[in-house]
C-alpha cells in the first residue's frame, strides 16, 4: 500500500494501479466484506482509477465503499460525507453532470449539518463548485468556493496544499465571470503554495502554473503566457506519465498559445497529441475529448482541411449535446465550428 502511495506521489498512477489492485485483493481475503480497511482500499484504488481516466470503474469502487460505510458508521460520519462527495465528483469528471448534482448537494448539506466548519465540508463545497464551473454557472461556483476558502483558511491555514486547491477553483470561477485580475491573483496564490509544498516538478504546481498561463492568455499577455506555460509543460512531462489526462490538458493549453501566436502547425501537433490521450484514457464520448475535437476542427478549418474538420466537429458537437445542458457555451461553440466546416 505504501509503495502504491509513493508511485501516486510521484504522479505515476499507472504503476500504482496494479499494486493497489493487489492490496484490495489481499484485504478482501483477510477481512470481512464490510471491514473499514476494505472500504479504504476501494477508495484508494478508485482515486488512482480516476487519475487514469477510468471513471466508471472508479465510481463502482466508490459506491461499494460508500455502502460499507453506510452499513457500519453513524449517519453523517466524516468518511460517509467524504465518500459521498467522491462519488458525485467522479460522476462529474466522467461527464454525468445531471446525476452528479444531487449527490454533490447531498454531500455538502450532510457536511454542513454533521461536521460544520470542517475540511471535509470545505472539500464538498469545492466539489459542488467544480460541477457548477463545468456547467458554466460561474456565479454559483464562486459562492461555493468562497465558502470553502473561508473554512480552509480557518482550519488549515493559508499555506496548506488544500487551501491552494480552492484558490485554483476560485481563479477559474473569476475567469469564467471575466474578472481576470482577481483570477490571476488567486491563481498566483495557488502557484506559490504548490512551490512551497512540492517544488516545481510536481503535478499540482505544474497544473497551477498552466492555469496561470491560461489567465495570462485571456489577458492578452501572450509572451508571459508562453513563458509560464513552457515551464509548466516541461515540469508536467517530468511529473506525469506520457498518457496522463492531466498532461492532455496542458498540451491543449500550449496549443492555444501557439495558435494565438500564429504557429498553427505546432498548435495542430499538440492538439492531436491531446486528443489521442483523451480518446484513449477518457473515451470518445467524454466532454473533454469532444471539446478537444472541436478545437482541433476549428484550427483545421483555418488551415483549409474542411473534410476532417467536419468529421471532428460533428462528433464533438454530438457528444457535447449528449453530455452538457442545453445552451452550454461549448455546444454553441461547437455549432459555430461545425457550420464553418460544412461551408
């Protein structure tokens, strides 16, 4: 188990997975079916499966752990609150937004009722805010993350890594609302916390830096964005496996910077890498895969590759319509790209 945790801390989730499967098998052999250790191993393996993009199996593990905990613990126990939130967030990350919302609302309400100002309650508020951002409801997301931040500052302090997670969430909410100065200030706090806790060559820090680059790009500070993103991508490549879904997000961000610079050949190369990873690790129907298809299609239209662009935009648009609520900005963007490709 400790060896698997070491691999996870190094960002090598593919190496951790088979070891955690072995741990779970041994736990099932040596403990009763409803033993807390079995639930803990189910959760640990599930978290690794999420990082590897295996959301359906991860959700099954989390639900089994939740059943064990509901059967053996008092209502409102911290492990139940945390476990319930993990189920909902995994549904969200897998693209099941409609199913995730009531689960995440239940987790946040349970945390407030039974735990009060606790780090687990703050985590569930962050989960709910994550979903709101994915749905484009940034004002609601901002409220949940501000509530989570107040709790974390009280119980964990300003330098804790989990406080840094909430600063990143806040940055994305501010960015979605168009308040880029507030977004940049929040993101820089997350970067500083990452550097203090982990150093530069870590996925948390690299992810935070790539978020900073995204905001700088929106602020039209292109050269600063390029500099920050280049460092972040180099460190992400060191910290993450080459087929990591997180690496795919960084590749996509770097592609956006190259495209803004007029370097469309390099932008296309990076987008194709990101799309290959997401198709392999997340599946063709995942919203992130679909969004990458739309972005690549939009670039291909500009480069005159209309036929491939039409195929990609059509597939991406269809998947986004299946997964996202009507009127979501990504669906509207996909419709525009599809219309351009079919001219």
